[in-house]
C-alpha cells in the first residue's frame, strides 16, 4: 500500500450518510459473501466427511485443520522491527526470544482494539504476523509513516492473492491425541514444547516451524513451512495420525472453533472516527477489509463506537503490559476494573433452541433460523443480552452448535455484575423490523433465548489443556 489509493476508506466514510446503516444493511462480509464462499470452497471443502464428525475430532482424537489459504501474513524485518512492534503492540516484548510467539494485540490511541494476530520471532530482526488483516494494515501504516528502518512484505490470503500461491503452508493438529500424531510425524526425537513456545523440526525431511497453540483450545500445534512442501507434509501428517484417529477438517467445522476455543476473532476495528486516525483512513483503500466491516444481530446503535471493544472485553487483559510506551497506553490505564466487560460463554436453553427450530415449520411466526454449526450470520454480530431485571448485560457474538457436548453456545462480553458463572440472562435473537437487507438474512421475527453464563472456554477439558505443555 505504498501508493495513496485512488479512493480511500475515508472517502467511503465521507460519501456514506450513515456508516452503521451501511455496515448493517449493505456491506458484504468476506466470510458471508457468495463470491468469498465460492473462492474458499475451491481451495478447502466445506467438509471432508461431515462437520459433526470433524468437530468431534478435536475433542476425541486428532483434527487436522488446514489454514494455508485464509490467513494473511505480514513479515517485518530490519533493525527497527522490534521497536515498531513495541510501539504498536500492548504486549510486553522483553521476553520475546526466538523460541516464543505472542498473541499480538494493537489498539488505537483511544484504547480500542484494531485487531490481533499471532506474532512469531523467526530471526534476530525478523518477525512474522499471522492473521488479522486490520492489525497487519495498521503495522504496515506505522512502518511507512513512522520513520522505522524496516522492510515490510505482505502475503495476503489466497482469495485475495494475485500470485495464486503463499509463502508458507499452515496446518494445525488439535485434540487429545494430537501430541501422539505429532510425535509420529516428525523426524527424530520429540521436543519439549510449552504453551506459545516454538521449535523447529523436520517432517518428511521438510523444515517446519512448530507453535504450541490450539485453535479449538485442546492439545494442539500449529505447523508452518515452505508452501511448495504443503502436500508432502500433509500426506505425512495423515499417515502418522491414522492410528490416532486423525480427521481432516473442512471450513464448516473450522469456522466453529471459536465456540470451543473461546477466541473472538476479527472485532470491529476502532478506526472509523476521530481526527487522530483520519490520515490512516485516507491511507487505507476503500475496498480493504475494514471497509467490509459487516454488522448484524439484535443490537443496533447509530453510534459506530458502541461496536468497539477494548482488550479487556476480549479476554486479553493478561497480555496488556504497561512496561513500555505503546499506542493506546494512556487510555487503557484509565479503564477501571468495574468498567471492563468480561468474556464468557453462554449456554443456550434447549427448550428455546427447539422452539426456534420448530418455528421453521408451519405458518409461523418464523424466527431467525439457526444454522449449524455456525449460527451467527453477520461478521461482526452483536445480540443484546439482558439480565434478570431487564437491564442490559452486554452482547452475545459468535454463536453455534458444538457436537461433542451437544449444546448451543455463544461467546459474550458482559458487564462484571452479570458475568458470574451460573447467572441467568436472556439473548434477543433476530434482527429488528423483520431483518436487515443483508443477502444471507431471511425475513423473520425476533424472539428471546434464555441462557446461562459459563466460563469461556466452556469445556472443562479445554480449560485444563489450553495452556498445558504438549504431551505425547
């Protein structure tokens, strides 16, 4: 993005009388657009077998998740690379050794999240940021305008990549037997690997970077290496995992992993207002990811800032470290604990779920349909959550069905007084006024769903294993 775009995000905002109305009704998300789904399906099928068995694999055996095509990457190299990341990220960097990775989180000056990604340190002066297009854009902008001595290399996701190829392949093994599959697949001895630590191994003679990390929250490793070796490594993983019940996972199950692992991906980037970010919005093209920030759900506000989040809302309070000067530090320091929403899981009442499913038959009323396994129908989705006294408790976001536990769950951001596990709350399901104009939203009526607050991640198995070292 070294050249100023012919039409910028700021131009789009200036030309749009009501930005929230545009995002809510007219905007096509990359994940829900017909073209996006068709392009992704040509690279990774919706299911290799069926999504229910594929979901169950990461809870019972080994799931092989294919991430080579949908995650953008940014490489930052040079003498000022670490200084740039320190300025942008809320994380501490004093311990960023070559055997670590980080959940890298970046904020605006007002303390609102722009995005997050996984940051690898792959050399003394070289870093790799994986996923999270808004945060990659923000880092590149800061590199270009901040006078940093760095080289930036982009590798966009396959559906937006004119080369038709990637720098790296990327796979993930996840599940109770993932450690055994990993051990059987590598050449040589099994390394000791703690949570969010990295190591290099060889698989089928290919040099592979390994991160102890699980998308679905179980025992998992993320594997990356040269793109030309993708098939060779995948074949070896499938062969090694056969005795341990390995199951390839398609996109239907893959995009339901937030309900298991409790990661809240791609929040609304807090960049759409404020003079201090006007130059950045003028730098961003009008067709960039941020311009496709689709909104949906029962919560509707005319103020775009009501959709913004802080790191605390997303459960990233543990990574915010005030040991360095970063963009947004002063604002985050000013947020008192009682002002911080908490990330929780909501377990939906089964009778209410059955009532919504039953409304699809007969003359109606028809409530907003529940698709399985992913029930949220906008990217981003915000459904109003109220407490027992009718007061607003927060918002419910990613929702879906988890086959191994047989429950409908959603991830929510709730005020502290409503966030205690066991608290009963109510979700408003469906959009007002019969539904928005988004092409994937049918005409429907709103209804309510009773739900119970639970820890996020919901599964006790995931809570036990999410931060443990990889075991064989």
